[in-house]
């Protein structure tokens, strides 16, 4: 029985996925669990496994295509099995990437649905091929032969490129006649255009001008945060925290960690623990809006924003309030390292209930962060600065002071609720011993 492959959903608020690359092609045998496809969401690129063993066929989405979750993208057939009628109709209806340059129109050519689909994906002109099937019908093997033998279907002066390559060329104003193809028979692939694009964007009249195509991750971040800022009424609360005892507690913990051969406790790790500790008493800061209801999450899953060269990603530490500091520090160190090397899996960037964005290491003193939907709040953390502060006995002292700013969704969180959370967080940061009560 044919097994349907659909665009998978890998995180709670995902609406679409982008095809990156097929590892297997139509007609190839695949095994259940074998990686056959790479896709990308607005958070992470992932590999997709075959849901069953059999013969891959009916691929209907290609590199660069953005599709809603649940959309059928291919089928896995048993030996001797044909594509379901709905798959064949969908494949046959897929438009050609460009009209044929001569002879009969591609629509008038007798060809199997699979042959049409491969031709559409690879930019093959069906009207230039000679069919070997019954009654001269063009088959899959005819198209594949043309791919590896350009002369069989080539038209002098015609550029052969995949649809994804043509789309990228249009977006970046790349002249395909200047691009060398690395695909079968010299066919231009998406990667060929990506590699060529920077060369066709010389500086404009001013030496300061430079045109840089927006990377997919940057586009997703722009779309996501624009929607967040336009649809969520943000309220902001800033507090200054005396970090003296925080630093002393961390230093003592790291002395112990060094003796035990454990990971050192970073300031961010201890901060995550403190935030998770305080969130237990403030469920509306650990919530989301779902239609006409407010969902108060049972778990406290803290996301920590990690900067990447072309954007940022937010790996999540699940149940941060239930984990010891040593375990939490080790997980945070591992997630941050793999985030920078692009090795995170979907489960490690999904299901976050609260986010921390720490720009202190960059010297930023204070900032307002944009909420990561569908969460109800995000905490922005600035750099520690030495400041003169008044002590309880009215004497003055120089202390390390850090600004923290909460951005909250005013539809869920009232001002007094947010202020109470900030007061409790300030108390906890200034008195880490409270973690043990």
C-alpha cells in the first residue's frame, strides 16, 4: 500500500516548511528510517526520515518550495505499485518551468505523469524528446536519459536550470547565461546560483553601498518578529540588580565544580535557574494565548537566545526548574555549542515557554527584547556595571549592577503581575541562597 509523505510539523507554531534538498530521487529504493529529505523551518534545518520502506515516487515539491504543513510532497510505493490517482493528477497538473522553445507544446506531448513531473523539476523540454513508451509516449527513463545526455533534449542557446535555480536567479537578478551548471549535463542548480550571486552585486555608486541577499533564516526572523511587534501589545519593566551575592555564589559553586570535574556554572546558567525558580510563582509569565483562552503551561521550559552569523536561534532547556545547576550548566553549554554548529534537532528548539536574551557579554547595558510568540514574556539581560549604590545602613559602596528588562504581552499579563515578578526575580538574584529554601 502506498505511503504518503507530507510536509512535517516539527514545532508548535510552525505553519510552513521549505524544501532544502532531496537525498533520494524518484525510482530509488528507500528503507524505513533512512534520511531522504532536508527541510527548513523558521527555526532550524532538519533531516526527514522515510516513514516506510519501498520505492520513492511522486515527488511534487522541490528545493526552494515553501509549503503548508500537511501538504503531500511524495509517496513511497511497494514494488510494482503505481501512484494513487490523486498523486498522478497532481503531478500531471504541475506547470512546466518554462514554455518549450520550439515544436509542439509540452502539454500536447504524450508523456507519463512521472515523466512530466521530472521534466518540470529539471527544466527538460518534453517536446524535444522522443518517447520510447507505448505509442511513442515519453517515459521517466526518456527524461532521465535526456538529463544525462543533453544532446538528446538540448536546444542550441537554451539555458537549462532547475526551477529553484531560476527562482533564485530572478530574486537576485542573476544572468543564468553567465552561470556554470554542476548538475547532470551541465544543468544549473540552486547552489550554482547561490555561489554566483555575490559576484553580480558590486558596490553601487558609493563605496559604502553593498547589496546582500537576505538569508532564509533572516527572512523568517524578520517575518516572525514583525508579526510579534505588530500583533502583541508589549509592556516593558526594567530593574537594576545588585549582583554582588550572585557573583560570590557563582564563584563558590565553580570552586566546587572544579574539584568535582564538572562544567563551570556560567552566569547565564545560574540566571536560567533563578528565572525558572521565580516563574513557579508567576504562571501568567509562563503562558500563551490560544484563541479566547490563556494556557498556563505546566512545564517551565526556558529558551536562551544564541547569536548566529546570519541570525539567531533559541535552544530550549526543558523543565529548567527541576534540574540541578550542574546538569543545567552542562545542557546549556552543549546546546549553545551545537546551535552555533547547526547541529540542533527540532525538539531542542521547540516547546519553549519563556525566553532569556542576554546581551551582557557584548557590553549592552540595557535593551527591550521582542516577545518570541506564542510566549507571553521575554527577559532582556544587560551587562554588569560598577556603580555607586546606597546600602541598608545608608553608606555608599561600589557594586556590580545589572539591568534586566521584562517585555510582557499585555493581553495576558497585567502591569502589577509583571512588576511582582520583577520584584521577586530581583530578590532572588540578590539573594541566591533562596534557591535552597
